C-alpha cells in the first residue's frame, strides 16, 4: 500500500473525522443526537475531556479514524471508528486498533469498551481479533442502534501478560 501513517488529532482533521463517520452511519443507520455532538465538535466531546482521536492517513489523505473518550479515570470508550470504503480491507482498521491499544497501555487504562451493532460483521470481527468480548448491554446507552457492547480488559498490574 501507499504511505500509511497513524497520527493524532489536529483541528485540520475535524471535517475528515466527521465525514468518515457520517458516511457509514448514514449508510447503515440514522444519525443520532450523540453522533452529531461528537462529530460536529470533537474538540469539546473527545479532546478536551482527555480523549484522543487517531487518523489513518494514506499518502497524506484522511482514510480512517477512531476516537477514545475517557469514562472515569481508567476506562475509555472506543467510538467513531471508520475507514473509507476505498481503503477497507487494507489493514487500516488493524493499525487504528493498535494505536488505541498502545494509547491505553501507555495511560494505564484498565478497560476499553464500545457499543456497536451486530449487522456490522467486519467491525465485530476486528474487535474480536483484538481481544474484545461481548458484555451485557447498557440499558442507558445513548445510541438506539447499539445492540451489542464489548470490552477489552487490560492487566495493568502485569502488562506483559496482556500482550
């Protein structure tokens, strides 16, 4: 593949972050209020509370993204993961997931959790590949489309055992 880099969020990526996510959400579901909050103002909803957004760049162009939002002191929510259809199947999702896991380990995170939908089979396979397992759903989820919740627990006492 061409030159691929995973980089942290910069304000210049805000429109790409929104576009990549609106594209897939509109394709499969209806855009919800919480989607708009995060996608239209990522600095407020993700970065300011201490979260991170990673961008996958191919030849300098935004091709994929994922966000991590703090949920308490040692937990992160993985959300807004998207790869442009043009670049799907080329390992960008793997690279974005590795960036999330590396970020979690570097920050002594005990768990990353996410909500998704069971019809998003490629996404669920990706999450499973990286150690996410299904857990009970949150009855208070902010997303009406969420029909599965998954998490990946980290061994913060023995990080080598977690690899």
